[in-house]
């Protein structure tokens, strides 16, 4: 789980209760240059999916910085799929191999000392321009509707979506990510979901799990589809070989894909 703090006009707020679960609350933020969001975790990480209920009207310039033990220093690389928070998407970065990323109690970091969290690795998402957006969730997501419809075009169906009263299958994709992470931990592939460094390694497994969740919601009507998808998911998750951060560096290049055993469900 990500601990999330916002600092707007110098006012620090713990917004974790709004961001830790999908669809169970949201937080509107109006930011200006110099404002920021801090994410704290038990282990190092390199990406987070940010779900926005409302997006910024214009792109917001942003950067990622990591706590080195004495200051926040720029990450080596940043890929922003949100395009400046005008979309929901994954923000991915790489820690610098030349700069340490240290865990520390928040009360020992002047910028966030008024809210107490202990022994966490801190990432700072700093804004360099203004905008207003509403965050619903910060976590993981391994596939999207485009990936799903390539394999299961029949799910691109207005009647199916109307059944769920939603415009897309994002909720199912996030549920699938949670189930996949639990399976990887159960297999001993990872100790924490935050150790997954290459989320795209799990896209195929995710599309199978999303489709299984969708068809399973209709009861016995699609029982054959569900059975086939469970088998397909088991094969895909067992052969995914995701890059997992067993070295706690947050850097893909210093870690290797992990060969998994067979998953039986």
C-alpha cells in the first residue's frame, strides 16, 4: 500500500484514506508550482497507477524526486502516462544508480515531519504548474480495455457495461491486479506487491483475469468461458516471469525475471 500525503500551499495532509482503495472515496487537489504529493512505502518501487475521478483541464508539469537521507533528489528517468494528470495512468520512474534512496521516519524529514510514519521510502511528486484534479486511487493496474478487447472483442459490449453501470472495465482491471499480486506472493515470487518492477510482464495474465471476473459476474450463463479463462490465467501467470525487486533497489536493470512454479487453482 502507498501512504499518500499532499502538501498544498504549505499545508500537509494525509490523504491515504482517499487513495488506498479504488472507488471508496476521492480527494480534490488544486495545486500550484511547488506543491507536491509524497508517497511512502515499506520497500522501494518504480511505478504507481493513479486513478483520477476528474482530470486537470491542462497538463501539469511534474517531476519525481526520491529521499536520499538528507534531501529529495531527481529520479533518473520518468515516464508519465497521465500526460500531466489530464488522464488516469501509470507514473513510472527509475531511481538513480548514483544517488541513494533511503528509508526514514517522516518526523526526520522537515517537509513532512508533522505527520508520523516510520521507516518508509519516500517519493515526492512535485508540481511545477497549476491545476485541479481529483484522485480516487493510487495502486497498480496491469492491463486496460484496449488489451482486453484485442483478445475478447465480445466484451466491448454496451449491454455488458450497462450491467455494471460503468463506462469501462477499469474496476475489474484493478481487482485483477490485486488478485495477481496475491497469487505471486502466495507462490513466493514476491513478498510485497511493490516489488513488481515490470508491470507489462503481467498484462496477458491480467486480461485473462479481467475477462474471468466479467464473465463470472453473470452467473452460470458463461460458465464455459469462466472455466477456460481460469485455465488460461493459470498458464499465463505461471509463465509470466515478472521482474521482481529482490534486491530492493527499485531498478529493473539490477534485477532479473523470476521463474515461477505452476499455479493450481
